[in-house]
């Protein structure tokens, strides 16, 4: 199993725009805490903790913890995404009372067990930007959105990935994203689904199509948010 750090790097970029706070920046696989050096945040950011747990449906569990600067709008985030292979849960907590304040450990959302009527395509594809399958997954709890996510490191087709599954609307609402630390381009689409209309293509878009391309420009001109569960699933698959 390759290093979990590759996966963590996707989630360590929670920076935003517009009095600057110093926050601890660190990442740790297999833990619910971490320690590191301080970094000066962009104005109006808060100190945030991101906790992620990835549960393979066969029983293996991986977790990761990241502390860094976070957009205030991301504080309190909770979300999950599940397909026929794995379930991922993520949450963010924040503080802004003093430099290097320590947020409480984020509380991960519970994933419901009651079917909600939505059925979504279920697949993971490595080395491609398409993910098609006749397999479907019956969504449960508040995971009532079908999510299609693609990711690619430019120039490295082997790093292209795509995934489909059920997810919470909170992931659809995150907004435009890019990951300068990995020079990663990615695209997310969320849609609603009914059992009678499910297929390998997405239905009518209910959430926002989220597109971003890294350009190496000034980070202050961008809004960088928590990567959706879709990309997390893709990269976990890629790095393991």
C-alpha cells in the first residue's frame, strides 16, 4: 500500500481570500490529530481541522487529519459519499480566537441505512476521465445526490481518474476548486436521480457543475475549498 500522504495532499489545500491569522499546518495519515509549524493565512481565514475517514465496504478503514487555513464558509462542513466499493466521510471544525488556536476534533457525519429512493451509477475508473458501468448503488440516508467526479494531473494520463456514487448535497455546494499543490485539474457534477431513470449518464443537473484548472497564478485571486469526496475516492484508489 503506497503512502497515504499522496491522498492527504489533496485535502490540505483549504485556503481562501480577504486580519491575517496564523494557523498550524500539518497532515497525518492514520490519526485524528497532527502537529506542525505555523503559517500565515489569507485575511479572514480561520484555523481549521479536517478529519476524513474512508471505509472500504470490505471492512478496511483509513483515516486522515489535516490542519490548515480554512474559508469561514467551510467551517462546520460535514459530508459523505458512498458507492458500491467504499464510503467516505469528512468534516471540518474551525476557531479564530487567537493565533494558532486549536479547533475541536471535527465530528464525522453518520451515514444513514434507510434507502431514500435515489439510485446512482457506481464505478471507479483509473487512467481515464470517463466512468461507465451498468452497476448502480441504492442511496441511503441523506446521500441523495448522484455525483460524477473527474480528476487529472496535466500531462500524466495515468493520473486521470473518474468516479460515480451517491453523496450529500453539501459536497455539491462547495464551489469552484483547484489544487495548486498537485497541479490538479478536476470537474464535479451532481444530479438527482430516480430509480426509473438511472443509467450510466448523469440526469438533469441539480447542483452546480464545478470546474477548475490550475494556472500557477496568485492564490489570492482564487477560492480554494475542500475537495469533494469524489476526488478523495479517486485518489485513495490511485495511491493505494
